[in-house]
């Protein structure tokens, strides 16, 4: 068994508590819901994003219904997520685009997803992984930080980390790695003062800060 196999096994067995938002995103199984949920989460903590997502879904759960929602009503529902006004306009605009140009279906290729205004590779990969169950590596700040801290990759930013992991991380771990690492980062391997004394994978970590 390689170190990465053992790391994944230990993180799965650790059963660290997931945030309510991470749990919600993992249960969607709908590319549209994953897409708009991820947009809400950008530059906003999970504690704020979770209830905002639930309020948003009370207004609409499909692009067909969301395109009919007034921007001011959606903005009010998702407040106080970061840039709530801009995000409300973005979600309604991309919902119209999905309906008018794409037959009501969210695309299942990274390049096509990134054509949406404000959608980057992190969001696109999460839509593929959680919405379509396709192998994709969603790299956020936690995944970037922790894989560099472990010494598994040596990269300067999340996009570099994604491509480094595509070369090195076994495909069987691609879909689940974001949830595992984000949960570990929120509970133990924090940006400042990581809790190494209780870390289940401490012996595999190079502790590169």
C-alpha cells in the first residue's frame, strides 16, 4: 500500500465531522444544484453559505424556475454571502443561458463550464465530480494547502495543484478527495496552528508550512 492509499484510508476512517454545507453538496447529485451552490460558497464560509443555499432553493431548484426569479428576491434570500448582489445576477444569468442556449442542461466538460461568467476550474471540477460523478479534482485552498504541506506536490497556486494531482493522484480518489481534504482542513489541518498532535496522517506529513 502506498502512502497516498494509507492517507486516504486514515482520513476516511477518522470520520471527522463535515460541515453542513459540505454534506449538502455531497448529497445533491444534480449538476445544476452543485453549480449554483458552489457559486454561493465562493469567498464565503460554510456556516454562512449553508442557510443561504437552503433559502435559495426555496425560490427555485431548476434553471427553468431560477431564470424567472427577480434578482432582488434572490439577493435578499442569499444575503449575507459575499458579493450577494453579483452572485444573484450571475446565477439568474447563467440559468437563462442554460435554458436558452443549452437546452436546459448543464454541460459536462470543464471547458464548457468555464465559459459561464465567474465560473473557474474549481467550480467546474466540483460540478463534474459531484454533479455528474465523473473523475475530476476540485482544488480549493484546503486541497492546495494540505497537499503542499504533506509534501505530495510542490505548487504555487490551486490551478498548479490540480494539474500536479492529475499526474500523480490515482484516479479512483479524484471524486472524493475534495470532501476528505476540506473536512480535514476545517477540523485539524488548519492554515494557522494545525493540530498535528491529533492528526491521523501526521506521520506521513512533511510539515511544509
